[in-house]
């Protein structure tokens, strides 16, 4: 709807109702999950059994709380470890790619740019399987011909990091490149005319300008890595990230403990998402 064009009252009413229903549709499942995190029952469903904090704080079975569940806490740490590596690698490569594609001209540039975008359109399961088959083939050949056991090329946290990095680095590149595209290169030239070298000018002028995009890209990379499931499922080893651990728990039978965990994840993800929006907004 274009605000500058007068609209019939009936249309505005229908449009407003649509917006309200749309947000109810988005928010209501999250509200239900949050409510049942405090349900005094062994099952995350009706009837309501009363308010309790056991699913956060209780230390005994069968109502083991989240903060005393060592397996879930270990999986959170594994996801955090993987997400930090993916975030660091993706941002570093994203900065390099942004400068490469925005500042340089070279043969087959458009083709390489399209190849960079390709992981975004490949289903996560296919991407994970492809990486697993490729790495396992290399590991098997090396073991058969050289007698070396390259365990890191088997399903492991290393492969999970590699698999997530393969498509998240593309997203960080797009975020950083979008801001670099708006940068006035005459500012770098002015710094160089005052005696700064090329790299010094980039570090002291361009990188501070890109800081909001870099921080935003880092937050997006961390969140996407932390919640990734499809690619991770194909590459995970003995150390299970949180999404895989939650999937296993759901197959065994869900309890409100998973609702408690979901509530904390929603709060943390929402906070980071708001921070990402805040740091990337244009400052006049």
C-alpha cells in the first residue's frame, strides 16, 4: 500500500487486519513455546499444570532442568565453538571478497561471482552430502595409499565448520560488499595524498566505515551457524551441536525442558538480531 495514494476505508481495514493476522501467525507459536516452558507437567501440552521453574533449575530426574542437563549444556558449548569459528572465518573471507569484487576487475569476474552465490541456492542437505563425500574420498585415498588417518576429514566438528562456512561466507560477503559499494573512494585517496600508504588508508579510513556492516555480518554469521540443521546433520561427528541434540531429544519424547531451552534461544537470538539492526542503521 502506497501511503501517498488515497485508499478506500474498507481497503485500509482489510489491510490492517491482514497485518495483525500475519504477526499473530508469526508470534503465536513462539508465545506457546514460552508459556509451556513454565508448565508444571511432564509434557509440553495442555492441560496447564501450574507455574514452575523446574524446567530451568531442577537438578533431579525425571524433571531435570536445563541448567543441570550436562548433555544439553555440552551441545550448547559445541554450537558456540562452531559458530565462533564460522563467524571469524566468514567475516575475514567476506571482507576480502567484498574488496575483490567491488574494487578489482579481472577475467571471469562475473562467473566467479555467480559461483560464489551458488551455495545459497543449493539445499543444505545436498551441500552437506557433497562435502562429506568429497572429504571422505580424500581421507580414504590418503589412508589406502599413504597410510595416514586424516580423522578431521571424517564426520567431525571440522567438517561442520567447513560446511557452514561454505555458504555463510557468501552472506557475509554480500552484507559487507553492499556497504563498501557506497563508500567514497576519494576519502582513501585523500589519506594517501597526506602520506598514508594504501593499506594504512584502508585500515584507518575504509575499515571504520565498514564497521557496522562487519559487526552485522558477524552477528548474522553467528546466528546462522548456531541454528543450522540440514548441513550440520550430514557432517556431525560424536560432538553434537545443539540443533542435532534437540532433534534427538524430540525423537525420544519432548519435555518442557526443550521449551525452556527454546525460550532462552529466542531471547538470545532476538537480542542479537536487534543489535545487528542497530549497528547497521545509517547514522547521519
